[in-house]
């Protein structure tokens, strides 16, 4: 089926067998952060590493950033989330950015297509699924071909598995126009670049002229041609209807970080040579937003996306609003959610009521009983397919990204999350969450325990495989 995000069932079972034979364990070597030590951090900005358009912040500029931090919320909430955001993995906060929240395919594609149409130098794209996408009758493949023929450097890194339905004729047309295309971990074992089959790039990023970047949960696929809000809200939706997803647009110094991540992946995959210096620009101050880029891959033992998720939940003091496409938390993440609810944090999780991979859906549902019993609120959406991966903590710390809460995303994929520290952006994210809840169904522990026996059996079966799905 076009646009499928997860590994097909038969392939998953084969993959599981291979992993078991190889003795692999998911979330291997994950750190066990000492959160008690983090609570001892200084609560002022001196404990934080910040960068801006001109590099490390100092002097009056640092004072202005510190003043901005003080405006974002109460000292306690802010101190907790700054510690969780910066100190756990060591990635710096990046100052001087502007961000825009993009909801669903049409709005996201409108912004991306507009940026590509006005590109003056280059367009770099990395995506798990890359197929033709249409916006207002315009084909993305045709637009990229047109821009490449106009002299714009177009570089596309697509995952060989996720983009397996990208037609050879489309690749040839883009290449003949001057675009450079490169498959991430080719599936053909005779290809000398064929690497670890298990490892995939799950990132979804676009960088235009090193000035503007996009990232989040959206792939390039026909499933995003319509917005989730366009679905007639009566009865259940299907995977052919609009997908509910979230993306983010960025301007400012953070774009350089995302650009470097693309160039690194391109080089690691032995793609056609690119001179990195030609794709980097002096960062420009574009606004007042502080954010951080959490990038993870099997090459990096920091497990940035996992540790950041665990830290955000562990430091929550008021509220946790999680929207997640694929949810199969390990013991530590589940315990962190339970502990948060136990200490009075309102903990809400919005999950899909149907999925393109039912195995992982049932594996995730195996965790519901313990969470509901602890007071975690769980909602399922059936009027659209939830594909977003977002987290809002205390209304201050917002995450928009590609990483799901499952073993594959945290341990085997290249992933990219954007963490925004801003009360106004947090308010927009919180408003979006509330809007989504209007069409979602809340689950209660009593009714959940009355679900059909066949569903309980399916959960027990699939949870045994959740580390390999």
C-alpha cells in the first residue's frame, strides 16, 4: 500500500527472526539518567549552553536571552524544563529563531512548495517516504524537476525501504534535470552501499538556501493531499482519508544545525560528493525563539530523542500532553508516565484508534491497563489517522518531530525532533491538542477491561514482539 510508514507484517516477522538470531536487543546500552543530580543544577541561565547567530552567547546578548527565559513561565516550571531540555544530552539551546506550526498535509505542503518555488540556490530533502505529493494541482516531482532545470541544486536523500514505491522513471527524470538523488541503505545486497537493513532514516527534513528548514512527522505521500479536518466526522475514517500530522517551519541559526545533519547523512551514505562549505551560511537572527535540535541515530550512543522524552516527562510539574502515532513505551518511559500521574501531573495521551500496522497498535494497547490504572488519561482518535509525534510539557516545552515512542525509533532509526522552549508556541500546541480531543474517544479503565477476548489475546501476542516491530 502506498505511503505505509511501518514495515509490512511479513517483513516484520522476518526481521524479528533475524534480530533474534543475531542476538540483538532493542534500546541496547541506553543510559539511565540520574535525574536527582539534574535537580541540583543551578536554576539560572549560567547552567545552560546557548548559541546564537554569532556563536556562543555572551555579555548583553546573553542577558537579553536570560530575560526572555524569565518571561516564559514560572521559575519552577522553567527551571525544570530547561534542565530537561539542555542538560540531559548536552545539546545547546539555540537562540534567535522564528518558528511556525504547520498542521496536516495541505498547510505543510503549501509552506514547503512555496519555499522550493522561491529557492535561489539549493533544496536539500531527507525523507523516509518520498513519493509524489500534490498541492493545488502542482506535483512535487515536477516542481523539483523544474527548479533543477533552472539551475537550483536539488539533493534528495530518500530511504530505500520507505520510498520503495518511488518509480525509476521519476528518479531518471529528476537526475536528467540535474538533481542528485541517493537511496539510504539500498535494499539490493549487490549494491556496494547496501548497509544495515534494520537501520533506516526516518527523518523528514527540508532545507532551502540554508535559510529556512522544515521538519516533523510528514512524509511526501498522497495520504497528505487532504487535511484531517476535511473528513466527514461521522463513522470511522480509513487510511485513505486525511492523516492528522504536525510539522514545524524554522528560520534562524537552527537551520544550520539541520543542514549539517543532512550533509552528514549524505556523506555517511557515500552519496555523490557535496562541498559542505557551499551549503552553509552565516546564521542570521530571525526571532526570539529558543529551541534545540535532538537528532539520534544508531551511531550515537546518546540516544538523544529517547533521553529527551524521558527527561521531559520526569521533570513535568503541571501537565503532559502527548500525541503519538506509534506507542509502545519501554519500562522506563511507562514508569515515568505513571510517576508523573502519581505526583499530580495531568498526563494525557492521544493515540490512533486504527493504524497502518495493527501489530504495533496492539502491542501499544497492552500498556493501557497499567497507565489507566495509574490515572493517565488515554484518548483514541478514529475520525482520522493520527500520525503526529508531539509532546507538550507544562505549556512551555514543545516537541515536534519524527521519533515515535517505540523501540524502532529510539534504537534503530535516524530521527529528528525539534524542542521549542516558548510559552506562546506551547499555547498553540496546547490549543491544537485540545482541538484534537474534541473528536477523540476517552478510555476508562472499567470499559477497557471489558474489551473482547480476541483483542486481549492479540495484545498479549504482539507485545512479545514490540522490541522488533
